[in-house]
């Protein structure tokens, strides 16, 4: 059996113009993650292409090296990028405002509470494939993209391999959902609770199989025991 650690990136710069980079706390989370991975004896380390994903992997590697246990070189996996959250909001917000006028206030006042409510309302409709837009990735395409990236990682794994994979909440939700043959909507709903720098551990057989539910087992989900209390965040 081989082991796959699915790791969510550290806290990004939520609320800032350039969201796709780690916050100060996110960088601290990545360092704590690296100290854990220094003891994990990884044979491979993958990361999605987004800045926050790559930064998390790089800072974790630096922390592991400082602890005397260098990690394998980081390999990028483009398929493990997050779903296009900002594009979804941009395309779907006018439709939401037309349906519920109380969200019109977001055009003049950036209320975090109201923005969160709007985002989750839009995300539900996107995850059910009820709201789509030309040129925007649909939920089925997102699921298949993530599956393809995971397939590639598993096919490359040797017997007894221990693999780290830094990605985002959405792909982790897809991975767990695929194990239980969940709907795309359930996969996206699962992703909402995934914490920053958390670790989800899977075990799988390395006999030429790809991402097949009967060949994989979920060992732990959303673990943050490697983080101190002040580093616990979910966005």
C-alpha cells in the first residue's frame, strides 16, 4: 500500500486585491507543515500551479530542509488548481442580484458576511450545474480535471510510496467525493470545511490502478494536529 497526503495550501490573502499569495499566517502554517513533512519520509512532492499552492510547497520544503530532512523536488500538477472562484462570482453575481436584491449592496459596500453568503449561494448553483456561463469551467469539467491529475500521480507511484500533494480545498473535496462516488455538489460542499494547511491521508494499491474507489481508502480527513491553535484557519 502507498500513502497520499492531500494538503490544502496555507491561508491566502483573503480580502486583498492579490488574493493568490500567502498571508503572514499562511507562511507560518506552511513552515509548520514542513516540519511535519520532514518526518513523513516522502518519495515525491507535488503542488498545484497557483501561487498560494506553490508558495506553500516551497516554504514547507525550506522548513523541512532546516530541520535536516530535505523534501523531494516539487513537481507541478496543473490539474490540481482550484475551481475558478473569482470568475464564478464575476459571471454569476448579476444573476444573484436579480434574484435577490439584498445582494445589490455589495456593489457599494464590501460586507464580508454578505459576500460570504453571496459566494455560497452562487457556489451551490454552480455545483449543481444550474448556473453556467460561456467559457467558464463547469463543475463536471472541474471534477474530471482533478481526477486526471490524481490519476497521473497514482500511476507514477511505486510500491509503498509516500506522496505529498499541495492543492486547494476544492480538489480535496473532489478526491474524497470520488472515493464514495458522491455527486459533484457533495464534493464541493465537502470542500467548504477543509482547513488551511490541513492534511487528508489516503492509502492506495500500486498495481497499475488509477483513481478507482475500490483501490483507495480514506485514513484521515482535514487533520491540523501539526498546527498550533493560533494557526487554525479555514480561509
